[in-house]
C-alpha cells in the first residue's frame, strides 16, 4: 500500500504497519506489555529495525516542526481540496497500490473493511464501525503530493520537549525546534493539564481525518481518529502532565480502537461489492451525501 514512487530508503506504508506490530505485538493490557515496553526490549527492537524504517523516522523527526504542522493545518484545515462522499473517498484511496509487496494484492478498501468488520462482529456501536471504516482515509494526503513522513508514523506533541518515549528520539537532535527555548521548558508552550484538545500534534493522516470527520461523529470517535497513532501517549505513558479529565476518560476508547487497528489484519479478504450497501447506509446515518475534504 505505497503512495508515491519511493526511493530505495523510503518506507512503504506496509512496512510501517509491520514495524508497529514488532514494537507492540500484544494488545494494550496484555500481560506481555510490561516486558515488551521495557528499556531492554526497546533497545533490541531498535537494533533490528530495517534501514528504510529508520530513514523514515529520521526524516519525520527532522521535519516535523511546530511551524510545519501549523502550516499544514492552515493548508488542509479549511477542507477545500475535494468534495466527495465517504464511500467515494474509500474508492479514491484505492489509487494507492503497493506494487512492491508481493504477498498481498488487497486493496485499500479491503484493509479498511477488515478493521470495521472486526469491530462490527464484536457488536460495537454503529458509530464505532463507521470510525473503523474511515480511520485511515487521511492517507489521501499522499495523493496530493505529501511525503510519507508527513502522512504516517507515530504522532507526538509539538511546541514541547520531544519525549524520550517517541520511537528513535535521538533523531530529534537536528530538528530546528530543539533550538527554540520556549519549547524546552517542562511543558513547552502549554499549561499543565491544558488538555490534548489544546496542543499542536505532529501532522499526518490522523490529524487530517479528525478534522474532516469531527463535526459528524461523537467525541469518542474523534479521539480514536486523532490519536490512534499517538503511541507515546496511549502505549508509553508520555504527556500525562498535559492531559485533562476528558483525555483520561477517552483513552480507554483509543485503546479499544487500537486493538482493531493493529490486531485484525488477516488473510480473509472482505468483499467491498457485497458490503457497499451496508456501509453506504451506515455512512448516511452520520454524514451528508458529500462532505468537504
């Protein structure tokens, strides 16, 4: 499931998914989590990661600055790039095809439906199913020329010291924000307990799809969309000093969603043609026929 035409060290989106499974092989709350997230285990993981993944994070950590992210919010936050329905957006995302992955020819829609169908099978609310179906639609940013380091990858807070809980924190050494004194205090430019709704996140598909869908889905879904790649927070315990009561309450929904986002990739391929009527009806329950992207 690649995006543009990568060079020899560019990460494929599929590689990032595989990398996440290496780092977090157990669902949140599993007994093995404590051992998996230990400093020793993390060093072992870092030593074994493939060069393209390291290069991806080097570029991400070098270029994701506060000014970059706020500029992207200004560029895409107006939602004036395209107007289309949600299922249409899923078909549009299908233009991303990973020719480099010989082990799968599954489409983007099929990968989205794997997540949402697993959620539906477990009897979760319909808004939860809809969230599963759209959570990666922000990757259409790649179709508009955004580099992969600005679309996928773990997310984190900007305008704040870079946490050592972020994967490969050493790569932040050359990030220009490390030279801005106002970002280097204990809480950066924020007040303790300000709430995650008031921080600037690194830019990517999470932040974008959150802005597309936030007027249509409940707050639990908004947290799932905006923070599903915020692993330093919901899997590593960073940034707690910035959270408020709402964040702490909503984390359980992000973790519940994370189970399906990371741990439902199977060889069983859903049939988009057969499922389309159900999902069009589902989307009509929450979204207008066309929305702004």
